[in-house]
C-alpha cells in the first residue's frame, strides 16, 4: 500500500520562455481537490485575460488517477499532453501546471508547440521544490479515564497529533498519525484492555 506521494512545496509563477516571438509563461500550484484547481485556473485567467491560450494539465490522487490535459484551442495533443507528460516524468501528483501563451505572430507548427509546451512545463517544475508528503490517517480511541496516561504515552510514541480530546468518565480521543504506522499502532491498541478504536480516514 502506498503511504506517500510527491508534490510541490509551494506555487511557482511567471516562469518565462520565449519562442519565435511567442511568450510562454509557466505556473505550478499544489492542489488538493477540484475546487483548488478551479480557483487557480480562474486566478490565472484574471491575471492574463489577453493571453491567446491557457493550456494546462493536472493530476490529483495518490496515484494521479484523476487527471486532465487541456489544449485550450491549440491543436489537439500539442499543449496539454506535453505538460501532463512532464507531471509523469517528475512523478508528481496533487498538482496543476498552467502554461499561458501570448501568440507572437509566427506559427510554431504542432511539433514546435509540443516541444515548447514540454520545455515550459519542464522549467516550471524544475523551479519548484518537489517534496514527499506522507499520507496520514485518523484514529478514534474510546477508553476509560484511568487509561488516559497509557493512551497518551502510546500516541506520543507514534508521534501522533491530537485533534480532539473529550475527557469524561469515558474518554474519546481523535489523533492523526502517519499511514505507515497504522498497522503497528493497531496491534498495540488491540492488546490493551477495555478500550475500543477505529480508523476514521
């Protein structure tokens, strides 16, 4: 099971490439969902309303299973796909790369477009800091009050972050920890008396 993925640490903007008078401007954004995608795309269109094309590709999901490449009026397969192939080459997901083009009067032809959009996406990604993010899971544990220290010691050992703690006669705690540790903490919780637990995510 996959427990981590590669993405970029922060947005990269205004990476300029010139080709035969045309200007290609690259942008890359870390995104977590379709709403993020739409927001960033709308933002670019607001920044560059007079651009000839706003071509882009994105990958979402642990294995990049949700993806799209958009040529935005360029010949089919000449813009979105070369951008998307760079996402694959850099093995990144949860990312949107947009290349804005201002037409300079000289046609580049399909081969020229493929080459330039690929190069633009490549230098944009090279300008970004690529990081590995570890997946997290959330565990909910129910236990009696006197078990409190035992539970906290265990969570501490697994470097878990406490999200919510309700202390009553029966306590409930929610904590997030690295997905890679799920099996291990499950085994240790199972050995404890009078507690119940479940993974929420």
